[in-house]
């Protein structure tokens, strides 16, 4: 089984969406998807209500997810770790123990050649339209990623 971790800053906006979207596109008998944040701001909280709302609009329920902080042991648990932006990528690489750990870490949008800016924008301080944009960006990228992973 391939184990995939999606990581953003607080684990309440971008990574829960990426977690739910990718999980919905992959066969559960071959893939396990989870999410985490590099910061401890929201540990134990459900995703942001705006992330839950935009997911629900697309028949996806992420309301049962619970925010947690990325930990060093995640390098042992997961095969691939996708960071939502360069800042989180750098934070994860900073705590990597060796080259095996760093090889697992990828920038999420790198798989989407249509996107120039490889940072998934953080919609937290904006309105619902930002969450809708982020959902579409993540969904489109998860389509590409799921096809690569399944093939």
C-alpha cells in the first residue's frame, strides 16, 4: 500500500482538501492518504468551515478530519509527502534526518505542468471565493496525480 501525506501550515484549509480530494480519486485498497500541518495552531480541530463547505459543494465530506502537526516519524510512515507551498516544503526538509527522508518530500503543484506558481495559495484570511479557487486548483492537480499513481 502506498501511503501519501498532504501538508500545509495549519492543517485546516489546503491539506484537508487535498487529503479528501486525492483519497476520493484513489482505490482505498492500494492507497492511504492523510494530512498534517507544519505548525501546531489548530491541533485537534476540524477543517475550516469554508473548506468543509466547498468540499460539500462537490459531494465530498472532510468534516471528520482532525488537524495534527507533522512529526519526524511521518518520514517513516509515509512513502510520499506533498507540501502545499515552498515554505512548508522548506519546513519539512529542515527536520528531515537524511537523504531518504528528503527524497519523499515533493511540492504538490510540481505534478501540474499547467501551473506556473507552484504554491497553493492559503485561503485562510480571504473569502469563500479563495476556497473555491483552491479547491479547483487542488482537484485539477489531484486528477493528474491520481492518474500518475494508478498507472
